[in-house]
């Protein structure tokens, strides 16, 4: 009886194994129909700024390129990445001519299923809008604990001269000039260069020392653009400008265009020309609510350096 049982079990496993091995793969004849472009990266000497913008609906991919005088687009090596299991023609590393059709070239992507789709890749001339010389127009802070209870305010630092040093307070920055120069583009498509913060006729930079009670050094909040020469890096994907100090410290801000920002609770900030804005990390202090100390020292929330291009 035992031998018969063992034999039956063995036969069962053998038959099951044969049936399993003969079962047809349900995905055997299923092929991917994906025929898209996922990414474009330029090679050679071309300076790509930021990642490619792919529009699947329109079948286009645009790439910003730093165009200098004499830039040759007739022999561009573009690493065009097709979707999973798809192929592309011309091949990913084959040089192509973008100069003949308004900086555009048509690629054909073939899906695993054999279906095809034409894609237009366009090289868009890029100009770094940050470059030039600017006059500082104002240093504005939004700060305060409990804005919903009237504890917040938007005001120039120079509106309260008595809380700063008589010489070298924020007013010393009002005749400064900022000059941005271009150096190059990183492998990640970030532009970078030199920034010069020139002291004006008074030869002074602001010392952000709050001399109220208690006296507090708030330069870590407001010295966001270094004195003298420093470097800047602009990330277009994140919309940030990073200033790097000589000691390695960095301050990350945003280059803003003209407009008005709603700060809620009836507060807003209007930019007339341009500004650098920086998000600050203050802390609530309900014991100091409504005070200058609270707005400037304890809980500054956002800081703008208003500038105007020369």
C-alpha cells in the first residue's frame, strides 16, 4: 500500500511538471507599442542648459543650447534615448544636421511591435538672462510671528534705522552694484559664473547687526550675496540661483521677474523690476509678537533684494 501511494505521488509530480513546462506563456506574442523619446542629451562642444523638455502629445523634444557666435549645428551628436524596447533612427550617437531646418531634426522611433512615430527635436538658442550689472534698490523682509493675528509685516530693513548700526547698517547697501558674468555650464546643464558685489561711493557693505534688545548678529539671515567677488550657479530645473562664499557657505535664492506675490493675511510683495528672493528659517516667538525683534531677528520668513538692471 505504501509503495502504491509513493508511486502515485511520484506520477502526479511528473505529470504536473510536464503540464507546467508545456503551458504557453501568455505574454509570448505581446509586443510593446511604446515609440516615444524619453530624453535628449547633447554631446560634443555644445553647452546644454537644463534637461530636455519632452512633449509626448505633440511628439517634440526641445533642448536649450548656449549659442555663441559661430556655433556649428551641422554635425551635432545628440544622445536621443527612445522608450523601452524601441529603436531610433538615426541612431543615438550618429551625427545629424540641425542647421538646415530652423535648428530642428526629425527622428523616427520604432516600437517593438513595429509601429513607428516621427519626433521633432529642436535646439533652442539660450541666453543667460542673469548677466549684466544691477543697482540695488531695496532690502525687504517679510517677517513676524502670527501673521493671521496681525503679527506679520513686509517692510524695508531701512525703515527702522534705529535698530541697526548708525554706520554700516542696511542703508550702506543701497548704493551697491551687482555684476554677473558667465563662466560656463556644468555637465548637469547648470550655468555658472562670477558675481561681483561692489560697494558704492561710501565703500561700505551692510553689517546686519540688530542693536535692539537683545543685540543679535543676523548676518546669517541677510548676507545672502557675498561681499566682493564670489560665484553663482543657476539651476533652471529648480529655478534657483546659488551664491557660494569664499568660505564655502552657500545661499540659495530665486531670480524673480516683476510682479506681485500674495503672502496671505492681506500681505503682499511687489517687485518692480527684478529681485533675488530667499526663504528664511525663523522661529515663532509669541512673547515678542508685534516687535521689531520678532520681525527682523526671531522670525524673518522671506527676504528680497530688489535690483534694477543698468
